[in-house]
């Protein structure tokens, strides 16, 4: 076909009217198979929205004629797993945790389940690896504010620390010494703490601080600063610090005190979001075996 004939044929074809640089767009129809595929997908989409939950409403979504629910499906799967583990769950809820390691199957079940519970509920504060951070205890070492036996851990998880949920929560309150001690006395007691924890300090100030410490701090932290689990008073003689062990941070702690809070996790105190006894025992077993349990 000659160029002239080709141009004449193009002139006879309807265009969309779009033109760019002399190039025009033909208004050719779409292939029939493509059009029918499009219509089929539209029909399928309409039928799908009728059959399954789809359209958002003010308080929910249309349920669909089939009544299908992903939430219900997940709930069924969870119920099936719980039913399969019912015997172990009942055993875990009633077990003497001091002997749980004697039952390898139960202990493994508790640690695996407890790890999942920890990651879902505790890792936000204690970290995914339980190493803690400033103001939130490291659960991997052997330094415990309220005791690290498995029974102590169960109690702490159940009732929490200094919260308003449980009347049996762990409770102690450090005095803020800002208006009780003079600046010289605060400097002295801070240097005494630096001294007993093996850090650089002012010997003269630490000597004065030893007397101030004995008169004001030893009742909770012990004469030698060894701490007291029953009061949640930390030992001051090691390198493990909840809020920091440098001079500035210790000074802030002495002046203004600290008051960390942990929620009670028992379902008795957290309606709808708490842990039952088997779950509490599981997370206690998990934490206890991380390396720092007493």
C-alpha cells in the first residue's frame, strides 16, 4: 500500500480528537474478550459484596448473606487449640510452680505460652528481650526489687506494683529529700552511694554522707546499701541501676524520689483484658527461666 493510500485510510478512521506532535489516537473499540472480562469482574464484585461482609456502616459493616466472619473463624481456631490443650492448661493453673521443671512437657508448654503472653503484654515496658530500659527493670539478671523466686514473680504479675487496681499490689514509697536534707547533705549521701557502688567520688563528702545515709536511708536500703526485697528497695552496691547510677541521676533520685508503677495483670482487676491463673503461671515460668530467676 502506498503512503498516499495509507494516509487516506487513516483519514477515514474515527479518532478521539487527541493529537500530539501530529500523532492522533484512533477510536478503535476494545477487544470483545477484554470487555466481557470487565463485565464479569463487575458482576463478580457485586455478588461478592452481597454474599460477604463488605459495605461499612455507622456501627459495623453489612454482614453478607452467607454470614461469614473472619473474627468468628479465628475464634473457632483458638477454641480448637484451647480444647486440644485443655488438659495442660488445667494442669498449669493448679501446678506447684516450684516443681514445674520436673514435668518437661508442662514446663515447655508454660515457657512457650508465657513467651507469647510476655511479648503481647509486657514487652512494651520491659523490651521484647526482657532487658528493660530506664525506669523498667531488666528481667535477665539476678537483681530483683521484690524478689525473683517464681512465687514472687507470680505475685508481682498478679497484683502489680504501686497501682490503684489491687489493694494487694506491691507498695513502697521513697521519700523525696529535697526539703528534708540540706544541699551539703544531699551531696554527701550521693557521694556515699557512689563510693559503695565502686564509682569515683569525693571522699570528704562521702564521709559526711555515710552518717546521713545511716540516719535516713538505711532503714530501707540496709546499713551497707544491700537493699531489701520486702520493700522493693534496690541494692546500691552494684552496677545495676533502674534509673541510672551517675552523680546527676542519683542526685535527682535523692531530691525528688521515684515512684514506678506496674499494672495488676490478673483478670480479677482487668476485666476483659486480664490474665487467668494459667496465663499468669505461664508468664512467670517464662520470666523465671530467662536467666535471673532466684
